[in-house]
């Protein structure tokens, strides 16, 4: 019954979306969300750039051992200092989240889902939220910082992106059996909050949306971005590390989870074997071909935002210097390909045409 209802609802949504299967050269990159809308709806939590210092108190053993498919929420308390310097405690529930990173052989400290009571959290530093993802240190803080910056890069390219906030979290065991530890982490905007901020709705995962069923210029930005950061671990039709929003009757894909990107190079990251590339540092374009007008728009966008993208790493004091330098070199290689006619044709246009004829599907973990 539930599946039938979801299928019916998905069909209704599909009927409201324009048919974009045919090329529509009049489409342009969507403008940034209206400033007046963002000022009202954007959570102040994600407007601040300074590191947010938190203390999360929980039963560490109980929470971190509960990693299975039937895991549940556990009580916790989170502490922070308000604008006056007063320490504030907020009750919440937490549970382990993620797919690969739930595996204890991959992450000693897995990512968490923070579940707040919306009625009590609205006037706190977290704003009017219900759930927030907390990306933790897993195998090392350096990889947290690298993935955080990948999110920030996509923020620079489009407002249709998940906001993030860098934190330094002290994890405290309420049982007193584990020693407290302080590590960098970051919070990720919830998908419902993202949709509200953009005056959008989240399309249900049951609604199959192919690459040609999306707003082509927006999807082109997504695919060029994934190529830029060296990420092949995503899929629009299979909703693997992708959410699809209905914005002004267009299907807009929004990416998340960049730990498998070449610019992050997490120690456990390996490309899907079916893609036949040797490492996550090896770039592979997984987009389709686009009209020349769209290629021109995308190339112009990336060139206009180049200084801002580079600035993230030039000013990333928390990142190891060798990481900053290697990422800047990695970006140099992308821009060489982007602005060289022959390399652009081979890496983007011809690759996109091959993908349309029969690209490899990346479904993600079951």
C-alpha cells in the first residue's frame, strides 16, 4: 500500500515538471536565490564562518556500537556558548549515520545524525532545525577539513547546494569510561531546510529522474564540479549521493558526501571498479553532452568563480600546507582542461557523448 501511494505521489510530481528530454537551449543557469528570500529563510548557523565550538555528551560505547541497519536514536546533550559567553545545554538524540562510514573497519568514529526537538531548539545557535548531519573525524581530521572545503566550493558555484558549518567538537562519555577527545567536524544543512531556503520541494527517491529529465545547465554545473573535484561516486537516477529538488518546476540535482573525491582522498576511497580508473585522483567526466550555449555558460561560471575557489585553499589555515598546495595543483589541471579547446573536446564533449550512448551506472552501496 505504501509503495503504491509513493508511486502515485511521484507520478503527480512528474506531471508538474516540464519535459526536458529535448534540448532547450533557452535554459540558463538558475539565478541565485532571491536575496530577500535568503535573508528570511537562511539559517544563521550557516551564515557564520568562524569555527563553532561544541561539547557532545553521550554514552559513547552504546552510540558508537549501534551501527547496524536497525540502529536507533540515543539521548545526548550538546553544549555551546551563546553570544554573551554563557554556556548553554541543549538536549537531543543522536545515532550513527552513513553507509560505508558506518563500517567500523572504515571509521573508528562514524558520522552522526543529530535530532533536535524543533520547539526547543529554535532560539539556540542551531536555529529552527530538526535534524543535522555531523560529519566526524572518521580516520583523521585532515579529511574532514578537505571534505568541508569541497562543500564550500559548490556553495561558491550555486545556491542550490548544502550549507555547512565547521565545528570543533569535544566528545564526552557520560559513563566516564572513555577519555574525552576534541576533533574537527562539520554540520550539514538538512534537505528539508535546503528546500525551504530555495522555495523548493524535495522530489521523492521513488520518482526516477534521468539526467535528461533535469534542468540541463544546473546538471552541467554539477557534472563539471564533480569532475573538478575528482568525484565519480554519485548518480542522479539512482539518487546516490544526490538529492533532486523541484525549483520553479525544474528538477535540480544537489550533490553531497564528497569523501570519495580525489581532492579529499580518504584512505578508504576507491573508484567503482566498473569505471575502470585506477584511483579517485584520476578524473572521469560522468555527465552528458550539452548544447554549446550551456558549455559556454558553464565555462564562464567556473572561470568567474576561479579566484574564489582558489581562495578557499590559499586561506585555509587549518589545512596542512601540503594539502593546500596539492589541491591547488589539482585545480590547475582542471582549469587547463577547461580552457584548452582540444582537451575540453576530449574530456567533456566526447566523454559526454559516450556516456549518453551507454554510460556506466553507479548505484552506490546497498
